[in-house]
């Protein structure tokens, strides 16, 4: 950042690199008989992409009336933020804050290859500047989307991204998401 307190990577750049390299992503699998208001019936979800939350997300991403692209890749992501002590001591002056995104890992992925280290800073720093940058990237990708080269498909595709899960450390961020005590 301009003040030198945070190091971060753009979400758009991470997606561009991973799509170009042909990284495998979990695809949404929508039942052919699903209704827009009938997303609560799937109690046997095999992966996040088949949960009611994912169905709600993909229906929301598909609402854009100007979206006449022949191929749109819909992706979901999980964001995780937390502080930790790299030296395993009780002193909090050296604590570190990190932010990661996990983007659509295939159900068979067990090694974390779809989890990306996005930002790092001192735990005591104000993180709103980096959170705002990620928020703007997510807003752009979830509304108008963006064009990327897909190494797997060998063509330019439109990508839309939505957030399914945000994991935050308690109690520091609980009030931000209104989860209370």
C-alpha cells in the first residue's frame, strides 16, 4: 500500500494467472428441475457448488440482462482473514495479519492449490485499505464480470465471481459482520 503497511496481490491478477494456466475449478452443477425459489431442498450437497447458498449465488450472478456473452464461467470463493504469531510467543507486538482466498477447488482437491495468499500486514495495522481494494475487485467481478484468457478452453471467456463464505477471527471482526456475541 502507499503507506507501506501492507503487501497484497490483486484478486483480478490472481484469477488472470490461474485461468491462463488452466487451473481446475469446481463447476456449478445445477439440477435441471430446480426453480429459482426452490434452493432449500438440497440437503445432500456433495460440494459447496451444490449447496443452496451456491444456487442463490449463481442465480444472482445470472441476473445481468446485458450479459450476452456466449460463455460465462461462474466461480465462488471463500475468504479467510486472521492474525497469528509467527514466533509462537505470547507477546502480541509481532503478530501478523493475513488474508487468503480459496476459489472453487474441485471436490477432489485436497492440497490447497486453489487457496491464494492475498495480503499480509502487522496485526495492529488498520486493514480497511486492503479490504476496500478486495471489495472493489469482488464488486466488479460479481456485477459486470471481466474477460480472461482460459488456458483450459484456449479462448477468452467472461468470468463472474461471488463470495459464498467469509471466515474472520473473533472477536475483532465479529461486529463488522453483525454476528454478535
